[in-house]
């Protein structure tokens, strides 16, 4: 298939492009920059110049493709509502170009992104083979810029690696290579209206994550109270206390997806997070 990918040069998107190309598909990637265009061309993909705000351009690219994977999102936490609204407009524009075609349209779930998800589920009733991939909060691997690098930075700044209470609360995680494989399988075979869980590690105790960080940095690992968490972790304080185990068993059964890359703790032990 010829797949149009938004967010094609990002941390996850660049691996999705590689996965699709290695799977025999053709890829057209959305980018606004010369640097992004160069990265796509080097990977072997075609370039579509544009932005998420240029809805006519998105529609043209979607209509010309055999399927769409939508990964781009503006992570502007100062105006997150605006980012969600822009995402909905982009989803609606590309979805309109695909109506009645039977083509696949895969999107990524975002916190509070219910409107976009509802729009995609509605498209499943209008002749689009839609699916929603909900990734684990930690998508780990080299070049990660998410939660785990921030935890490492905080530990370095504070002089110790912390967990809250007994640290038994659990975080799910997935390696970005495994996540990329799931997006490929989704665009190839996910039934219309599917919700897919991109989870490798179903739930790692937060104190185990903190312990590896402490060991790698040669710093003590310390329990702190919930009252101390916000001062220590900043906006991550709420997340660091969550117990949110998740399973991908149904997704694995549906698509034959198997996470095969190292889990988060093993990935941390490899050392690249600390270089």
C-alpha cells in the first residue's frame, strides 16, 4: 500500500516509516521543514510538504493514499485544549477524504482526546477501516524524550532517585520498535472500529524503575510521601503516583502482534539513557 504518515519524522513516526518500508509498503510523510524532508528522503519515503493546520493539503494527501497513519500532535501543554481541537480538525479532514473507500485510517489516542476518537469510530460506520492505537505512557528506546528521561533528569538534579510511598504502583511501557510494528499491523489488518493497546510491559513497579535509575546514576533510591511528590517531581508528581497496569492480550490475539524488544527495565540497564 501507499501509506500517508503524519508525524513521520518524530520519535515514533520515524520508526513507523522504517517499519512500513521494510514491510514492502510505499510511504509519503508529512513534514514542514527541509530537515524533515531530507530525513524522509534518506529513509526512502516520499515527501508531502504541509502542516496539520493546512486541512486542504491533508485531504489531498489522504485521498491519494491507500491508507493513513496519523501520528502528528502538537504537545503544547500551555494550550492543550487548542492542540486537541487542531487534532480533531485534522482527523475530520482526512477522514472526509477517506469516506466510503474502505481504506485504513489509524490514529493515536491522546489524553482527553475523546472527540478525535469518537470521530474516528463514527468513520467506521461510513466506509473507513478505522483503528485507534493507545500507547503505554512510556514508549522507550534510544532518543526517548518522554517521562523516563525527565525522571532521570530530576534524580540528577535532586541527588537521589525517588518513588512515592511503597512504590508498588505500576506503569505500563512499550518499546518504540514494538509500537511501530503495531501501527503497521493496524494499517494492514485491524478491523474497522478497533481499539488497540500498545503495551509491552503490563505494569512495572515504580520503585523498580527508580532503583535502576539510582543504580545507573550511583545515587540513593529513596521513598518520599505523596505530600512531597509535587515538590520533587513537579508536574510528573501525579503521574508518578498512578497505578495504571494495562494488558495488550486482546490486541495480540486480534492482530498477532508480539512485543519482542527489551522491556523498560532491561532497556534502562543498557545504559543509553544515561550517556
